DNA sequence: GTCTATACCAGGATAGAC
DNA sequence: GTCTATCCTGGTATAGAC
C-alpha cells in the first residue's frame, strides 16, 4: 500500500493532538507509539509545527475550495443555503481536525505560519460573500455569527454528544440562515 | 494601596497571555517585565497554571451567577432575551479573558483543572434552560448554537475590528434569539 | 533513504541561602 | 519576599550507522 511512515505518523499525531492537545503531546510520546525515536520523526518532518501543519493543510484547502466556489455564485437565497451547507460538510468531514482549531487555536495559528494570512483571507472572503453586496455593519456581524453557528457542530459541549450528523446538518443550517435573515432585506 | 505584587503579576500575565498565547508566554518573560526572576514568581503562585487560573476565575464566577439567576426564572420570551443579554455582557465585560478561552482552549481547560467539571455543569445548566422545558434534540442543538453566536463578540475575526460594543450587543442578541426561535414553538 | 545516539538549549519547577 | 543553583522534560540539530 502507499500508506507509508509519514501517514502513520500523521495518524498517531492527530489522535494524540486531538485527545491531549497539541502542546501537551510530546514528540517522544508520538515516537514511542510508532516504535521509533524522537529523532526519527525529524527525518520525516522538520519540526513539530510542520507535522501539525501537514495535518491541518487538507482542511484549509477544502475551506479555500468552498470560498472560491462561493465567489463565483450570485448571492441569492438558494446559494446562501448551498454555501453554508458546504461549510458544514467540510466541518463535519474533517471533524477531528476542525475541532483542533477551536481547541488549540493559538498553537494552530502558530503552526500554519505563512498560511495564516491565506486563512484569514479565505475567511474574509467567505464572510464578505455571506454578508451580501454593500453590507451594513450589522450584516457583517451576522455573517461572522452565522459561521460561528456552524462551529457548534464541532461539539466540544457535552450537550452535543450522541447527536447525529444529520440532525446537526439540518438544525444548524436553518439556524445559520435564520441569523443571516435577521437583516430583514432577505437576500435578493 | 492594596494592589500588591500579585495583582501586578496577574496584570502583566494577562497582557502577555492575551497577546502571545498561554504556552508561548514564558515565566521568565513575565518575571523580566516585573524586574524579578522566575523563581520569585513561584513565591506568589505555585505554578503557571495556577496563575492562569487566578486570571480566569472571576469570569467563571460571573458565568455561574448568570446561570444561577437563569434557573430561577420562567422560560418565556422576555426572560430568554434577558439571559442572553446577561451572557453577552459577561463576555464583553471580560473580553480579553474570555478571548483566551477561545484562543487557548486546551491550556485553559488544563489550568482550571478541578473547576472544569463546575464549568461544564454551568454551561450544561445554561444550555438546558435555553433549550426550554422538555426540549427536542433540535432544541438542544439550537441552545448550543445560540451561545456560540454570542461568542462572535470575542472578535478573533479581522472582519470584526472596529465594531462597537453596542452594535455587537444589539445584532448578536437578535441573532441568538433568531436561532432559538427557529423551533417554531416560540417559547411558551 | 531510514534511523540511532547524543548533545544543546529553553522552559517549568524546587531547594535553600539571604 | 527575592535570589542562585539545580533538575527534568521537551523541541531541536547533527553525526554517523545501516
């Protein structure tokens, strides 16, 4: 199979990062799980941050795809729903990784380093699109709040255990739409 | 004045934690700012986590007050608005500290240690109250999403710079209410 | 190309002198 | 109440075995 050492490292790292947090997970711990030494990891990844980055990257790429596609679409009701749904699907599809963003925000931002500006830009475009054309301040706040609603899917809260993805999808989508529509001007 | 060394330490620590994140801030850095050594800090606080905890504690206490007061009130429309408003006021009043929760989640959870269960309980009660009596799964998801909306006030997003507290208060309050009312059964 | 051994430095923590 | 000295752990760098 193609799955080599690097994939194995990423897999173990993701599991430990997700469980104990990035900073609380040592390279020694990861190495031991794989039956190798700390230094061996350095052959495959130049740093702990680079390892984290390799795990995070696919999520950022997905996120960018969603933002890119959104930009090409007119801002009308069905499209707003569609875009929000795509955001939600990314979050749910990469749940353990996305959860690290909310859990280890500081570490993740450090790790993505140069990509940080890219991510801000992606979110900025997404928010701008969701806020609609010539948005008021309130529209911009609502756009951010709407994406925040979707973040509830990441389920750090014990009130969310045992809730199915389908329930989350349906309820959060409508909730996010409700936030945006508070504007009254209901997307044109 | 009463403001002794301990307050000075907390003040400097909060500033650095807020700016560089908890893990990226070293005790040496804090000590140097205050013209003392690392070890001196240990006379005042038994650990870095304890220092963080002392900063976080007031916020948790406020949060608990809000949850306690909510429990005593009937779940009707004006009260839901009132409770959400109180939550928002806590967030805005302790903004730099509250922002650390979202930014350094993992570190904060570690730090509050024994208080972690208390905090979960507080949030559980708040969510339960917001979800209303005999809630459906959807109601429970909406309750979590509504509190998530309020978190948008913490403004990690560059789209939120330069937005006034008053604008945030008004827009986010209505947005959170819109999420809850998606239930159709509009609080009885 | 893959890994081990080893050393280095920074950061949190502790003991004991002043 | 503050300092010096010390310890341990963790991320990092490099030399070299296979």
